[in-house]
């Protein structure tokens, strides 16, 4: 299976900015999302140099970490929450079947559900087609979806990490 994605590039306004690294993306700590030189700057998603895919799934988890760390910095504390690199890409293998590819930094599996998600399933397809758009438009865009971390913890209570 070949999954092709176009190359990502930072917005042109960042390329010559003191905020950017040599690739043009905002230079942040990969765990805290805080800028490495300017403590009052945080970044996530398409403008950050976080070493993970630029997906809505990744940004929802980044947003949660960033918002908690930003609140800590505004209260005069050091950021303590860490982003694990979570990202996801539902891959439709054929009509009615989908693989839920979920992983973190270093390619570590971060599967939400307690079954082998590398097997194409109808349930994953239903999630991709019907559930994920609802999550996106009604929870993620409005700031109420912080990624599946809590669900992953609940579904894996009896499993060792």
C-alpha cells in the first residue's frame, strides 16, 4: 500500500522570522510545544516544527498539551505536560474497510481501541466516514475535543504499556 502526501511547508511569513528554525517552522520543544528561545511563544500544527504528521488528530492532542502548559506559564510555573507525538491517519483500503493508523514519536503504537487496528475493519470505516466528521465539526473546531488520550486510557486499563 502506498500512502502519498504532499510536502508540507511553513507559511512564508515565518521563513525569515526569529521564531523559525532552518526549515521555516516555529522552533518548539517537542514535548511542551513551547518555543525553545522565547518562553512566551507556543506553537502547534502546521506552523510548528514538531516531528510528527500535520493532521487534525495530532493537532487535537497538541492543543490539549499546549493549553495546559500555557496556563501553567501564565501562572508563573514551568510547563509540565508532555505531548507524546500522537497522530493518526485513517487509511481506507477499499470501500467499507479502513485501517486506523495511530502512532506517536518514534513510530510507537498509540492505538485507541484494544484490538489490532492494522486489520482493515468495517467499524473503522464507519468511524472514518460518519463519526470523525462529527468529532471534527462539533467538538474539535469548537475546542471540546482534546484527542483520544482519555479514551485510550479507559480502553487499555487492564493492559500494560
